[in-house]
């Protein structure tokens, strides 16, 4: 974690105690953005345990590259636990990476460009794109208000009644954490873990 982010967030009247409790947290870029995108797609709408089981089967049986995903028989992908819909989604991601999306191109884009590029892939929405920005590209200023854990964390640190505050109001409150909203998000998740 950058010293500036830690120092800044630690003084926040609402988030500061969570920062103190958990100490400095880090964002580390992933070495393989394609594999991480596939993991994000697999994780969508699944429990942590189910997603992990499917990921392990998938990467045991199929090479975690665009070529490996595209070459795999659909039956193999389905036997790993992917639904027909998710088979299509991971193949869409593989096509995008074969068509020019790359680690280098993604790192060269700003956050909005990454979201636009990823959400052009059928099966990748804004939530997945923002998780990708935080956990794959290690971008420091992303606020994924679409995430239930973030909304629950905001309720916890600000003392909101459940569902009493809109996503827009949460975004406004999170503005004060700019340019470290990704780190603030890590702490929000920790506050409800």
C-alpha cells in the first residue's frame, strides 16, 4: 500500500478505525490478465466454494490461455462445471484476447477505457470490469458500488440503515477517498468480513 493512501485513509472520520484495525493493505497487479478475467467470469453469481471448485477443475483440464479455452471441447468445459452460458462467456473473452486485447493494451488504457473494452465482451459487466481494475491491474482509484459487499461496508462505516442510501449517495461519499478509493474498497470489504 502506498504510504500516502494509508496515511490519508487512516485519518478519515468514518473509515479510519477500520484502517487502524487492519493495517496497510496492498494492491498487486496480476501476472496473467486473461486467466484472471476467466476467473472473474467463473466467479460471477457463485459462492466462493463453488467458484473455486470449478476454477480448479477448469485449470487442471484446460490450458488457461485464449488458445487453450478456444481449443477445448465444450463438453470438457461443461464437465468442469461451467454452464452453457459461461462457456460462451469464457470463449468470448478468449476471442477478445486473440483479437488484440492484451496485458500491454489494458495497462495503457485509463480506467474508463478498460471498462469500455471489457464490457464489450459479452458476459463481462461493469462489476467484473471494476474487479479487474482493482485486482488485476491494481488501479488505486476504483469504487465498485455495484458490489454488495461495498454497499454493506458503506452501511457499516457510515451507520446507514440497510438500503436507506442510494448508490449515487454512496459514490458521493466515496469521493473524499479519491485518489485511493480502491484501497478504501479493500477496507470496506474487511469491515463486513
